[in-house]
C-alpha cells in the first residue's frame, strides 16, 4: 500500500525511475513470467517460472523448486 506522507513527498519526492512491485504467490504466476523474490530493486535476481513447481534463476541459469504459497513480486 502506498505511503501518503505529504510533508516528506513535498521535499523528497519518490524517484520517477524507481520500480513498483506487486505481491503474488508462486501459483498465481503463469508459466514463462518473470518474478523477483524481494520487492527491493537490486537485492535479488530475476527468475522465470518454467513449470508448476520450478523456476530458473536467470543470472545463474540454475533451476530451483518453489512452494505454491511462496510470496514473489512482479514489476508493474
């Protein structure tokens, strides 16, 4: 949820180049969709869902199993 702090936003507005992330569970994603494990830019690698239970780390090119209820983030 967006934080509404008018005094701080007036003097220190959020960057226009910052990425917005939306929260999902792993099972909600379609196959071949990109996602991140955190909503902090630069803190995690991007992943691609390859089937119902696995995703590939796009930097390391390794495959890992994920629980359906794992919280993941997508850029919007």
